[in-house]
C-alpha cells in the first residue's frame, strides 16, 4: 500500500463511511425473494454491488439500507411491500451479527463502530410507502426507519416529484404536516427525488436538518434529480447534508445526454424512464447497440467539490445508490470503491478533517441534530392526528 493509500485506510479506521442509500434489500427481493441463504453476503463475489467483504474493503461503517418499493405499488400494497423490506433488513442483520448491527440513533452507530460492526439503518424511499397516513409513518419509525424520501419518481398526493409533472407546486398542507411530524419523531426528511419547489417548501417548514440521501449537484450535471444551487445555499442555515450520489447519469453530463436520447427511444416503445424495472431492462439492451459514455471518479469528485463550495464542508456526504442502478462509474463499480474517491479528493487538497466530515462526520451530526430537535419539539406537540382529507380535501388524481 502506498503512502496515500495508507493515509486513507488510517482515516477510515476512525471515520468510516456513512453512506446514505443502498438498494440491496430490493435486489434481494428481486433475485432471491429475501432468502439470504441464497444471497450469502459473507461469501463475497456476488452479482450485486454489495457484499460484506466489499463493504469492509470500502471502509463502510454505517449504511442506510433503502426499504424501497416502486411507485407503481400504491395504497395497502405499497405499505405491505415496505413492511416486507423492513423485515428483510432485520433478517439480514440477524443473519450476520458479527458484521452488522441494527442502528436507530447516533449512539447506536457509535456502539456499532466500537464493536467493529457496520451500523445498519433504514430509509423508506417514497411517500407512497405511508399511503398518506401519519399513523403508518409513526409505525415505520417504531420499526426502525429513520428517514423518509418524500417522493420517488412519481408525485404523491401531498408532494411533487422531480421527475413528474408538477401538480401542487411543492408540498400540500398535508405535506407540510408530514414534515412537521417527521421532525417531531426525529426521522430525517429526505429530499432526494423531490421537485425544486418541494425542496424549498420542506426547508421552509423543517425544524431539523434535512438530507439528500443520494443526489448530486445540478450545476455540474443538469439532471432534475440533482440539487440546484439555490437549495444548496440554504443547507447551512438548516444544518442539512447533500449526500452525493454516484449514478452515472447524475454525475456525468455526457451520460445524462445519452440517457435523454435513450429515454426518447424508450418512450416511443411505451416505456417510461421513471419505470425503474422496465427502463433498466430497456437501457441494458439499448446500450448494446448504443454504448454509453463512461462516468468516472473524477465526475464524482467534481460534485463533491461543488457541494463543498456552495453549501460548505459541513454539508456534504456520500450516498452511492449501489444496487439501485445497473452501472456505476469506473473506479466506483461497487462498495469497495470509496477509498479511491477519498484518495482522489486528497490529491485535490482535501484535508483529513474535511475527508472525515464527508465520509461520516456530517451524516452523524445531522442524525444527532434531528434527535435533539425531536426532543424539543415533543415538548410542544404530541402525535399529529391530521388526515389528508382534513387538510387538503379530496386528494388530487394520480
């Protein structure tokens, strides 16, 4: 190991990576119907981006596992599938107790690190998972879910998505109440996937740090899933963190432009680019005859540096989105790649203190600040009994 490699490994021993988003639970559902004996994470060499040997090699010490369900599930079906995802994470952690530890707080993460285990937190990806019910939101919190992404690729009745046609112009009255209730619980408000107006509305209401669990900088790559500068500029006052995603079409403008063409071809065949399953299958085939440009570590470096420049070093983190897409940048193909990114940033002059904030310090601070805010908010208000029909009237058609 060279001098820089040794420096990064020493850094990761004390400041391991706290990644904001990994879709392994959905991959386990899709590949093996949650049978962890058929997807043995300890064995290594899996067809997924993620397994335990590669997590260790990547210096990962804490992971938000996404308990994602696609937006074409709605109502009771979405809630049931989300509960199955939560159950799968609990089962995964129970299967590998020497490697993984369930975590629901900053203190839990610190205890996991002390025991040399990977702290395993959960984040629900998409407001459709709660079926416009604050009671369901609270029950997900009770089961250990510590963030909710307000939308996925489609609007929900109370919030506009970044990749759907705007209906509300941000959050509805009930959407603001969802943010307030999440703050009361100590559940992080995740603004990845939401529209720019929804971002601003949530920041207007939030009394605790927000996160972007897996989003990059829109100025560097013009994709609606990325965060515009006027939102990044608000993070210091809020205390929030933009956890830079590695997804090639989010970090490389060349890949973004390739994807726009692919999306048009898919649309002509009746396939929407927001349909995760169908569009992923389409692009895998389309790529054979129309090779995509490659994203690189340097592309991700550019996003980390832009977020640091606009929001500040205390507001940038990492959210790789592994196992949520089919391909990742060269050099970051799987979860073992984080040291390469940190080394590239070190070569750009990032100090060890800055790298430690990026790797996990900022995520840990936001998690703890949300817990602290919840303690104060709980003194002012109890659980909200608001219903969407009370605040918004009849839900908008979706």
